[in-house]
C-alpha cells in the first residue's frame, strides 16, 4: 500500500471516529442517551415515564442505557473500520499500522521526513 493510500485510510478512520454517534432509548422509553466519540454522553433525555421510578432504579436505567449505547457504538465503529480497511463483510479488520511502521514504510518509499 502506498503512502497516499495509507494517509487516505487514516483520514477516513479519523473522520469515522469524529462523526460517530449513537442514540439509544431504554426498553421502557424512560431514558434516551446520545453518545459520541470516546463514549462521551452528548445528550440525556428523561421522558415522563422516568419519574415513575425511584432515584436508585432510574439511575440503574440511565447507566444501563449508556452502557448499551457504548456497546452499540463499538459495534458500529467496528463495521465502519472494516469498510475503511477494505473488509465489506463487517468482519475483523487489520489494525492500523503503528507510527513506527508508517515511518518505515515512508522511508522505504523515499517519502519520509529527514
């Protein structure tokens, strides 16, 4: 793979991660969360159903919904990365090269910084 192709893949990976977002609503529709890159909670919405629970139970529902949204985010990013890396089946993909591997590749191609 040439350095331009590797740079393009790295750009697409960064873009996919930066744009990643998952919205998930609890089964009882009491809680909706939106998580973004790095698992950051971007939004939390409590419907009127949330107020039928005591504080401890509502906290459990919020935490469970966030946990499930994080898991979904991981699944969606895995599929996106598989597409970027050339595996259209959603299966495992090759990891990105390390910075040292990229430098070695660039040096071999004569494009490394000196």
